[in-house]
C-alpha cells in the first residue's frame, strides 16, 4: 500500500496565454470519481462559451482511476498531456479542467500538447500541494484523571488528535504511522502507569 501521496492544496484557477489563446486551468482535490465529474460539470457551466473544456483526473492513492478528455481538440493533444502532467507530479485525488479560449493562432499538435500539459504544471506550482501520509487509526482509553496530561503530551509530540470523547473514561482517537505503534504503546504504558488501553483500527491518510 502506498505510504503517501500528493494532492493539490486547495481548489483554484491559474491562467496562461499561448499565442493569444487563453488557457484557464481549474484544479481541485477530489475524493471520488463522482466529485471529479461534478467539478468538470461545474467548470463547463461556468465557461459555456469557451472553445474547449478539456479535463483529466487521477483518483486513488495508487492512481487506480485515470481518465481524460480532449473535448474536441485533436486526439491526444489535451486530456492525455494533462493526465501525464498530474502523474509526473505524483498527484492523486485531483481533477484538472483546462478551459481554452481560442486566440486566432493555431498551435499545431505539439503546441497544444505543450500548452495543455504546461497549463496544468503551472497551476500545480501556483496553487501548491500537500502530502497525505498513511497512518493507523488508534484509540486510547484513559481515566479522567490522566486524560488531560495525555492529550497535552500527544499534542506536544505532534500526534494528530482526531477526536476526544468523554464517558466513564476518556477516549482519544489518534493517527499513528505503523512504524511508531510499538514505541507509542511503550510510551503510553509509561505515561499512564499501565492504566491506559490502546486499540488499533484501520488505515487512513492524513496531513503529513
């Protein structure tokens, strides 16, 4: 399983101009293929008078879903270069739509490939990326007396505290890299005099 992946930091638009044609690259994070398709539809609606709204998206930490469309440009000159640029940048869970307003000068196949791929690359640089790391979901159950100190210690050591619930005992949900589980278990036993319980759950991805 992939230990980490990169995605775009936030949705946004970056514009480039090539031989008087305007290329507006809209980028957004997309958790599912449906989200990606909805984003494409939204950009199309925003630019109904554009000559082309070409798109590409990569879904899955392993890039298991890869799709692209030339939207009327010559085959292989728009969607595929956009997709290749996303993959070259190790981008995942991301959708790109490049809206082209034709400026009167034909670019030729090579020019189109460079323009569409370049628009995506420049947009990724402009908007920035975030790295999501794989971690193990874990639950710490501790008595009320020790809960405050445990929470403070967790945050002080940079652990991602995801949720805290108060009942008969206090339940703290955290994310742990697999490699840290044994060391964390030992630390927790030491910090709580062996009174806390650690339960391991499934895997997820989160901020690095």
